[in-house]
């Protein structure tokens, strides 16, 4: 079964890897907000090269994390999509799709390149999701808990850094805009990830054999992926 799952990932799922790269070159991929067609943007204008590099790294790794989460849920759905757990996993996946779409828009609008390792995260995320799902619902939920906890902690560290730097300057990135259709971005996405984490615990994630070892290994991989995606 795992052979079929991996084959599915390699055969059918390379297309999403190019979305963010193509968005940088395609004006029609840049989302326009209401109120006079002002371009969608949550980043403050800056001429400071150090600040620009910091924000680019931040957005690059956030995009990579949401991309990887999408691939994990895709792998879980490939195995458990027709079971009773399917609708729950699909609901969480739909939220991750929304997160990824927003980061695709932000990267394109601000001409930030995604990590060059998206093809690797494409396959690795799918395989992680599928292999955890082969352990049953509890295995899939254990993977969800580990990954979403790592992503939530990373978002929290970004929120602290931006709040310490200048909360007013980064308010669009941190908070909910009052304008309809604009992004809530980091805080909203962090809350969604924590909801997924709590759902996993409610769905007996801790009952899978070797839960703590599995969680430790997955989170170590997440930390490595975060470190690499910021820099490559």
C-alpha cells in the first residue's frame, strides 16, 4: 500500500510545487483587495535591507510550513479519506489550503521567493502523512499533534519577535484587518493550528503505541525543516 501511496505523490502531486514560483511571474496571480483595487499586502513598505531579509525569511518558512502541512493532510486523506475519520481530516486540510493560498498571495505580492526545497517537502510531507495514517486514525492524529504543535510554537516565536520590534508597524501581519477580505494571517493561522492540535488529542492521538517517541522524531524533523527553509 505504501508503494501505491508514494507513487500517487510522485505521479499526481508535483503541480502544486510550481504555484508559488509561477505566482511571482504572473500578475493575474496577485490578489486584489476591495476598496479601489488596492493590492493585497500585509507587509509594511521598507527600504531597510536587513528588515526586508528578515521578513522574507519569515514568510518563506511560513509558506513552507503551510505547504508541508497540506501535503501531510493529503497523505492522510489518501489512506483514511474513505473512513469515518475522513471528514475530520478533510476539514483540517481545508483550513490548511486557505493558509497556503494566503501565503501564496503574500509571497507573490511582495516578490518573496519560496524555499527551493518545496519539491522535497512535497514528497516528504505526503509520505509522513500517509505512513502515520497507516497506523490508523490514532497514528494520523499523533502526527497532527506533533506537527501542529511545532508550527504553533514557531508562529508564537514570530509573534513575539514582531511585537518586540514594533507592533504598530506590523499590525497587518499580526492582527485581523477591519477591511473585509483581508488576511488575519499569523494570529488566526496560529489559532487554527492549535485547534488542530487539540482535535488530535481529543481523537486519541496519545493512545498510539510509541506516541512520545513518534512525536519527538516528527518534531525534530519539523525543526530541521524550519531551519533549512528559512535559509534555502
